[in-house]
């Protein structure tokens, strides 16, 4: 069954009612239908609903604020017109006893606007207030059609706030209400969004179990909510393919969603504009990291208000940017991007914005730079069952466990290996040595992948060069270093020039930034091999 349709007797009854309303003149029946079954029809039968809304009978309905709002919602996934919002809010405020569905409508509209503005902290608080009102009110007039949509919006708010568990809770609530309401089509879309949360958390096995398959092509009126939701379902499947290393299938899903070209307008996806950007960035990681850096930087500039480093989408995309820079060999720039994201304070303490991808990117950077002590500190701080842990981090953890050991043989029943085997993304798995990947996956295609992350060269320094590096760290000039080391200034200059050549740098500042690599060992380390001591 197509995720945007209602099947069985409920679907037949809905279609029959829409056809009757389209050809009739019963204004009371039409107004009642729009009040009670509008969202169900918008998701299940958008073409028939559009015909009803354009019929002469619908034109004869008085200019009612609720009716004007439903008309706007049919055609807009982007922010609704201010005049419609203001008119509806004033109408609700003027009612002696506003119905729950209308009170929920006012809060949902405000929530919608906050998310588009990138005000994730206030939006999260408003979502909690909305849930509290829904749970305490005894008014249930006409809300069965509305509640699944309201809970979908709450789930989106929680996801954009980085609260994955709360997002899943709200989306499961949407599914339950939708299924109890005669097969409300929001059930399929809520299921897809739950799958998206699991894919973003790299819980690939769980996502596979949850996501509807096959996913229908994007459908529904252009610019409408159904078109946006069905497009997100396609992109979610594409993101799952990328994580599995199935790049060609991911490109096909991007093309189906109309998002293969980086110049495409992502705003068609409303608050989820960042999702196609994220999918393309993960593909660029393997295909063209340098081009991916340029595209992603432009997107962060174009969507600055909703992609700030203190917001979940902004932090997620900065983790992508750091990964692309690492794959392009620009490790210093990758560190600066991570510094920006990690130092940003959330606009409101109510939001837990930081994605696990940010921590994994930092850990990988430390591993690529051979900064062993800092990596050990990070892994010790973020436990395996922390909310900030991830399968990517588990791979780095496994690499550190095996560093310096005589072999890479797995221990039977190792829980870390079991977690990686079940959930590990392909880009991280490729960091592991071929022998270890073969033990984990056997003949699975994952061991054949190459790592997008080149590991830095470990440079061999002479004793005199190491002493000079220590002197420079103390802030010594060439003359000061010569006195400290009891050599001539000419010898200091010669050693400094040799270190520049070995490290591939052109200044003392660059040299000092590479100190960990310069003092790390004596050979070039291939992806997955333990760093030299």
C-alpha cells in the first residue's frame, strides 16, 4: 500500500465521501467534513480534496478563519501567510470557549514559524506546553483527525532539538492515534520519521526494520505537506544506502527526490532543508570531498539562521564539513570547524543540540593526527552507552583497543565488535585493517571499501631537531634557541629548515601545530594500522 493512501473500507468510504461532496451542494456536510477529516483527506486523497476545495459548493462557504487556514495548509509546506495566521489567532481568541483543536492549531502554527526561524529552544518549550495541554484536556471534539499531525510536528521539533528519544516518543504517539482513527495515513509518515531518527543515530538495523519498503516516489501537490513528507521518506532511504556504502542506490534516491544537483532548492523540504544537504555531503565524502566542502560551506551561509553552530542541524552539518575536510587532507581546518561547533553554547539550555556525529568526527581527527593522549581522554569521557556515543565512535574505540597488540584477532563474544558488526557505517568500517574487517563481516562487501580518510605521515626527527622543537615551544627565538642548545644560530636555522621540509610546512606556527605528528613515530601509517610509538 502506498504510504500516502488509506486502504480497505476506510479508504473506499473516504473516496466516496469526497466524490459526493465534489458534486453536491450540501454546505453543512462540506463544512463538517473539512472540520473533521481534512488532514486525513489531504494525506490520503490530495487530488480529490483539491477538486472539492475548488468546487462551487466550497466557494459558497462563508469566509471562515478555520477554513482559510485549511486551504493554506493544503498548499504550503513553507511558512504560512501572515494574514491567514493572524486572522485565525484572532478568531480563536475571540471565542468564549475555544475548542481544543483550535487551541492546538494556534500553538502548532507558532511552532511551525519558530522552526522556520531556527528558534529551536523556544520551539522545544512550546512543544512541551502543547503536549501538556493535549494530555490534560478532556475535550475531544474533532481532534482525532488533527492529533496525528500535531504529534508529527512535535516529533520534528524534538528531532531538530537533538532529542532523539523524545522525538521517537512523539512520533510513536502519532502512529497510535493515526492507526486508531481508521487507518489515518499519517501513520505511514510517522513510521518513516521514526526510521529517519534511527538512521541519523546510525542504528541501521533498527532503521531497516522500521522503514516502509518500497518507498513511494514523492507525490502530492507541489509545495504541499504530503509532497514534503513523501520526499523525506525517499531521502531517508538514500541516507541509509550511504551509511551502508551503497552509493549508487543513494544517488538514485537523491534523483528521485529531485535533489541530486547541489544547486537544487532544498527549501522545498521546509524544516528539513538540511536533510538532502546531509545526504549529498555523505556521498561527497567518497566521491569528491573538495567539491563537497565548497557546496556545504555555501549551504551553511545561505541557511545561517537555522544552521547556527548552536543548533542541531548546524552542528550536524558542521560534523559533515569536518569529515569532508579530513577526507580532503585539510586537518587543521577540520579542527577549526569542530572547535566552532563544540564551543557554541545552545541558545537555550532546554535544547540538547549536539549530535553524536560531532564527537565521532573529533575522535577520528585525533586518531588521524596520532594525538593518542587526547583521544584516550575523549574515549574515557564518552562511555559506550552515553547519548553522545555512536557506532562511528565504537570503530575508533576498537582501533585504540588493538593498537600495539601483536595481532588483530577478535575475541569471541566481544560486545564492542558485536555492536560494530550490527550498526557500523561503511565510511568508518573502512578504517579498520582488512584482516579485522574480514573477521567481522566475512565476504560482505564492506571489507572491499577504501577509507576516505588519509592518515597523516609520522615524521622522523633527529635528537637535535626534537630538542629544537621543544625550545620553540617555549617561545624561544633563533638566538635564544642557539644559546639554550649550545649550538650556533646557523645550526638552528639548518635544523629548522630540515623540519619544515619533513613536516611540509612553511612557518613555525604550522610546525608547532603538527607537534603531535612530528613526535609520534617513525613511519607512514596506513588506514587501520596502529600508530608508531
